[in-house]
């Protein structure tokens, strides 16, 4: 049986694509409904999708769930940076955000 590498590359790439595509819209949503809510929702989405990745019964299911996992990561990253920079003094923002 011959197995192509294409589905495996999509399982990796769609996570990054979803995280990048949803970072700005989810960041805007976090400004509207609150950073903490979006961060918690993103953390729950990421955790649930990570669990479902382990249970994926086909490559197509894995690709879809990895995309959802990327959306959760975008929510955590976008809201997390917003939360962090809202509490930092202006002199420390560049140093702390550069460290991340």
C-alpha cells in the first residue's frame, strides 16, 4: 500500500494557517467581548481539539480537528498578548513581548 505525504503535510500546515488566519478576527472579538472570556474559550477549544486529535479515525478528521486547534491557539495567543500588555508598564512592554 502506497501512502502519500500530502495529507500529513496538511495535518501540520492547517494548524498554522488557521492560527494565522484567525488571529486578527479573534483579537477583534476579544476587544468586543473581553480578553478573559476569549482566552478561556480558546484554551478550552485547544484542549478539546487536542484530545480529539488523539481520537481521530481518519486523516480528514485529523486535518479538520487540527484546524480547530489552530483557532483555539489563535484565541489564546491573541488574548494572552492583550492581557499581558494591558498590565505591563510602558517601559517593560518591548522587553517582555520581545522575550515571548
